[in-house]
C-alpha cells in the first residue's frame, strides 16, 4: 500500500488525463472525439463472428425467396428483431427488395460501406492520437519536474516533489499510451476489419442474386429489340 501511495498522485494523474484528452479533441475535433468514446460500447459488446453467421443465414433465406417469389418479397426476411440486432443486415435486405434497378442497390452499398469505413477510421485515429500524445505529454512533465528540481538544489526538501513529478508523468504517459489507448485502437481496428468483411460479402452476394433475377429480363429485351 505504501508503494501505491507513492505512484498514485491524483492531481498529477488528473492533469495528465485532462491534457491528453484536450489535445486529442483539438487534433480530431469534438465530433470524432465523442464518437471515439461512444465506440467503447461496441468494443466490449461487438461479436462480428455472430453477425457474420447471422448474415449468412439471412442470405440463404433471401436467395430462396428470390428464386420462389422474386426480389420484391425478400423483405419478409427482414423482421423487427433482425433490424434491432443487426441494423446493417436489416437495412441491406430492405434496400435490396425495394430497389427498382440493380445499380441503385449497388450505389447504396458502396456508399454505406465507404461511410462506415470512414467512421471506423476516424475512431481508430482518435485513439491512436491519444497513444501518441500521452508519452509526449509525459516527457513534457518530466522536463518541468527536472527544471523544478535543478531550480531547488539549495533546498533538499523541494527536490523530492520535483523528481516525483518528473518520473510520474513519464510513467502515466506510458501507461495511458501502451496499456489503454493502443490496445483499444488495435481492438477497434480488428473489429472494423472483420465487420466490414462480412458486410462486403453480404452486399456482393445480394448483387449476385439481383443480377440473376434480372438476367432473363435483359435477355428478353435484347430479343425484342432484335
């Protein structure tokens, strides 16, 4: 306990955290900053493998309905439960069934995936900026502590607090960067990659189904023109 009281300085720690967060907000902007902290919830709850399996199961139903009754009936797969548990999956199925042309769904899918990738990149960069800023801010605190220590060489009682400040800020910077921010950024990047992978696969499979249904229509149109 005595050791912990030496390394836990609430005021220094609060100043470090406040400084790191302030710099991260200035670097990324308030919107990206807020989005980065909102991403902590899916960080703990996201299950991309479960979502991928749900998308595959739903796609089998969509394919089956498309063959039996056409694309317009595929939105029957999109239940309220699906929309709540898998918003992108539910929206993709609904969009596919309501699109009059294949290119409408294709444009929608490309835009949705690009927007999601950009949002994920923004969140990832926000946490990377914290990981980069914390050690630098800790080093600044170390320099300030050393200046205070050398300025109080004639007063031995003042050397201890200045040296503690110099060492603690470096410690806190390393902890914030390597034990908090960097692992969060890495985990978010992995979740983003896996989520976008199954969403792209889902949209590609839907386009295959849509093109298969419209292929006879195109062939009939060609014969009529000929």
